C-alpha cells in the first residue's frame, strides 16, 4: 500500500532545524531525569524508606526501585513500539505517535513534581511512563530522518550539536 504524502520536502532547512531542535530539547530529560538531577533527589528522598512492598509479598529495596522503574519503561517501549511503528508506517501517521509519546513523557515528568514516598507506586508509575514517553518518541523522531534528508546527509544532520549555530542544513 502506498503511504500518504507527508508534505515534507527533503533538504528543507527549516524542517531539518526543527528536527535538530527536538533532539536538543529532549536531551533535558536524559540529563535531569535519568542521569544527574533526579537520581540524586530520589536517593535523598528515599534514603530512610527501606523496602517498598509489592503485592504485600515482595520487598524491593528503595535504592533499586528507581532502576527497576526505568527498566520497566524501556521494556514497555520494546514490547509495544514494533507494533505501533508498523501501524504508523502503514497509515502514514508517525507524527501522531510522536506527539502521543512526547506528551506522555512531558505529563509524566510534570507528575514527578508530586513525587513522594507516601505514594511510591504512583511516583514509580510516573517514572515508568516518563521513560516510555521519552524512549517511544525517539523511535518516531528517528523515523523522520530519511524523510527530511537525503541519504548522503544523514550522518551530518544527525550529528548536529548546536542546531541554531549553523545557517546551512
């Protein structure tokens, strides 16, 4: 089946700049939530928490719970995105899936404002969904590179560091 025309012109500098800006902007999640800021906050808040009980049978040390939540988010994406990307390719609606995962990640990160050990499982759900939103959006974001640039330009465009500093695409 032929895919609908996306209306994107390969090599359009504005489109390439927008694609690069999305990459630049989503790096804030990687820095603040998965690597530098939130993990330190998590350790400080849960230091005296001990174990989180799951189904009143299984105890999970609070120090490990954050890693398990991130892993669950990645596993969720690994399980559902192959199916969703096939549907998106067939229907030609990658942008809808990109938006869904982006908004899911953003809303879940906003939910982390209310992080508390009193509601640890709700807080962990926000971490799982934030991770899934971020990772899922990257799948559909990456799928746009062949549509916005010629094959010979893929490496150069995907390696752009500061998108607004160069005038050439």
